[in-house]
């Protein structure tokens, strides 16, 4: 009886030792199933066999939902990047390459796996380290890639590289996009043709000093009135004054509203236009009496606009003592 028990124990130890070793042919089996154009297509049974312990190879599985009825736009966008990465890895063959199998498990083929892992979203990329061999990990729990950031194959490639042992990494080679090249050439030729045909009409406009002066003046008015400040600080357009009304001007020189900068730009524009008229247009008026009337009118406009600008300045700085009527 003791001899029988001893034999049973020995057989059990031998069976455990054999079970603790990964099947040497499993990696080659799935490596041969890898497609040159993408990852291995999995289902529930194949996923279980591929990730089953013990294993002496790495596994990266993309759990996705590509069909349109599932409404996963991110899955469809990333699938081409994943296939590009898998194709680059599957086409390479170097003796010092890490042993890695890349697979894709679609929800339509792997409902059981999704339910077993309690997954509610897709895509999800799981990386399984080996459990036996020189690169085995003590903690064989799968690592999960966070898709909150970049969706490019290069980012996933770098993440896999950080978790793989030392060895050859096949580069990702993107196919030449001939349609984009042809489209770009067509657009450039079309632009050249359009410019050639319309140049007799557009060149005088482009070379006009008055147009460039107007554009420069508008740009100066925008930037001196605080247009960039509004975009950088994301200021509100207007605000309440605390009494049920609307405040158009913010107190202090480090604050402003969106409408405030537009009002200031309009005042600057009136002052600039008035100055240009007084300096360039009025001296050309031949009739002396008309010239005098124009000077008085535009002088009053200049005086009123500057008075309003000073009133805005006093609103921004309550201690400012100077003003001009009527504001």
C-alpha cells in the first residue's frame, strides 16, 4: 500500500512538472496564423487557449467592436492603426525578436469574454506577459493600455516596447497614400491655374496700398483693444452689475469683457478715421466755407469720441480726476 501511494505521488509530481511547462508548439501555431496584413482573429475559445497559463510568450489582444451597429467610432478609427502595427510585427523575422502574438477579439465573436471580464466599453488593449521562461513575470496579470490619449499605432508601439524584453523591434512603415499625393498635386495645379487666370484682376487689389493700410489699421485696432487678451483669458462677453442691469466695462486694468474690447476698438476706429479725414481729406476741399464747416464737424466728432474714451478710462480707474464734456 505504501509503495502504491509513493508511485501515485511521483506520477502526480511528474504531471505537475509537465503541466508547468508551456507547450513549445503553441507559439509557432499562432505565429503561423498571424496574417501579413493584421493581427490574429480570435473568438472566445481561441482567446482562452492563447492566454491560458502556462505560456512562454507575450500576448497583446485588442478587444473591440468594429461593427457599425455597436456605434463604436473609436474602434473603427483605431482598427487600421492596430492592423498596421500587427502587419509590421508579423512581417519581420529576427532571431532576437521578443516572442509576441497580436490578436483581435471582436465583440461579435467574443461576447463571453467581454462578459467574463465585465467590460462595458471598447476598445481595450490587454498585454499578457509570459508565465514561464526567462522573461516570466511574478505578477502575470494583464496590463491595460489607456486609450484616453493618442490613438496612433506609434503610441501603442512605444507602450508595447516598454513592456517587452530587449531585442529587435520592427519599425512601423506606413503605406504610401497615393490618393493624397494626387489630390495635393491637383489642388496645387488648380491654385496655380486660378492665380494665372485671375492675376490681371487680383494683382491690382493685392498691390493696393490703401487695402493694405486698411488691413493694418484693423489689425492694430483689434490688438490694441485687447482682442488677444480675450482669447487667452477666455473672458465673459458681459456681466451683471449686481443691481439687475448689465455691466459693459470691468473695473481695473487687469480685467475686461468681450463687449468692452469691441467698444474700445470702435472708439479707436472713429478717432483714427477722424484724424485721417482732418489730415488728408479736408485740406483738399477747394471751397473755403465748406472746408471750415467740415473742420468744425469733424473736430466735434474727434472731441466727442475722445471725451467718451476718457469716460471709459475713468470707469476702469475710479481715482482718475480728469474728464472732458459731454461725458
